[in-house]
C-alpha cells in the first residue's frame, strides 16, 4: 500500500513538472506564449525646485525717511534695444530675454526730496517796507535750561542773529550804497507807555533792546517783531561805583569767578526769546577787565548772537576781544540822547549823519524816552530826502565786518 502511494505521488509530480515545462518552454510547435508582466505604478513627476531665495538686502544705514521696498521684475517691451536700457538705480537683469527673472529683488525707495530748513527771509524792496518776521521762538534755536529758554545755534548752522534779524539788502557791503544809519533804542520794557510808543511811532528798521527786568517781556518782544523791529537783550554790567550805582539783580561783576558770571548771564538770557544779540547796560568797570569780559563774549558768540557796545565805556576791551574770537560786534558811534534836550538830540543826529557819510554806515544809541522817540520819528521822516538809508543794527554790523 505504501509503495502504491509513493508511486502515485511520483507520477503526479512528474505530470505537474511537464505542465510547467510546456507553459514556460513551449518549443517550436507551441501555441501562444503566455507571459506575466508586472507593470509598476507610474513614477510621480518630480517636484518643481523651490524658487531661489532673494539675497538678503545689504545692511545699509539709510537716512531718515528712506525705506526698503520690493519691486517686480520689469518687462522689456522695447525688444533688443529696450533690453540695453536700465532704469537708474535698478540692477541689470540676469539671463537671456524671455527667461524668468529672479523674484524678490529689492531697491531703495527714495521719497520726494524733503524741503530744506527754512532759510533767511528775503530783504524787502524798501528798507522801511512792511515785512513779517518769523514767529518766535524757533524751536531749533532754543536750549532748555534750569533758568528757562536759552538761544543756541541750530544743528544746521542757523544762528539767532541770522534767523531773528530784520532782513536788509544792505547787510552785504556794496560800493555804490548810499550812507546808512542804524539806531538802537535801549531801555525797552521798563515803561509800558514808552515801549508802546516806540514800537508804534518809530520806523521798522530801528532796532529795540529790552532789559531783563520788565514785565510781560515776551509779549512786548512779539509786538515789536510784529511791527518789523528786530530785538536785542540789554544786560547789566558792573559800573565803577557799584554797588552805590546798581544796575539790577544778576549784574555781572569783576569780583565773581567766570562760572558765576556765566550763570548770571544765562539767567538774563532766559528772560525772553527772539533776539539777535546783546548790548550793555553800564559796565565802566566790567568792560575793561578782560579776565571777566572774555568768557562772557565767548558765550555770546557760541550762542550765535552779536554784541553792540553802547560806546559809554571809553576803555572797553569789547572790540579787541571780539576781533580775537570772531564775534559779530560793533561800537555805537553816537549816543543820541546822552544830553536829553531837543537841541542836543538834534546835534547828535547831525553827527550821526556825518559819520555815515564818512564811513558808509553809522550806529546810534538812544533811550526809550518820550522826547527821544518823538525827535527820532521826526528825524527819520527826513532821511529819504537826504539820500540816507535807515537800516537795522544787525545789517550795519554785518556790513561793517566786510569792510
């Protein structure tokens, strides 16, 4: 029985081997070929390469108001000729025409040009013409201090003497200019009546100086400027007979160290804003003392101001110091009302005219007294007939420096 089973198994295996042989190796007379094909799934298309990253923008310190903005690639409608043209400030486009351009090109977006800082006012056609002076204070010309606002030179170089001055075409020296006279009225702000009268009745080219002790000084300064008058600050300097003759608190003294005088000077400077310079009140002892006067005038120059010496101190060192440090400076040629009688005032005005004709320009100093203001108003009305021009003090000083 076992032998039968073994024999049957061998026969069956042989038959299976023959069928398999015929299926895969049919020989010459075989029928159709049977093939088994395994088709792999189609490969996935390769993912497109990521777009090239834009090169990081260079680190540039741009001026205020500038920014970095992306720009689209420019088309080239002009063909070969157009491809040769590049917009100003745009890098040349790489690659041949028709090829895609890189994405993310960056360029500096330049805004419209910013208007320059306000400059000087143009001079009027006539020196006595109505003109609107700049409003005060100009923020760029103000330094805040423990005492109050102080004048300073702006970061763009503008000085109070330039910005706050009444403009004049005679600030520049001209060989064919007629005789010119500048008048400075001291003592403004002490009497409301006299101050208002001077502002109203005197021609606009006449400059005015306010002391540090008046009331509502900033209001008076603005009223004067609204009428076209440029303004100075009058500071007290030690007289020979101090303290018997005391010009007021915060007087600059030869007995004080320079640091203390500078503190006093800054207190005086902070009483109001909008002035082109400084003039003295007294000073017969202080002005000849260079050790005391030099630091004061250096501070005046550093703050962009001029200095007018009223001419009352014959041995003043102001001129020598000013020349050494390059300060805008002048000494008054005539004190108009040193003797306040009408006849003496008229004689002083005649001397002032003579000096102007001889030197080209002259500076007179007067006080804010009703009689003086009246005499000056009458005199000024006759100057045009004499071919004499009335100019602001700042113009006289700047033209004299060019001599």
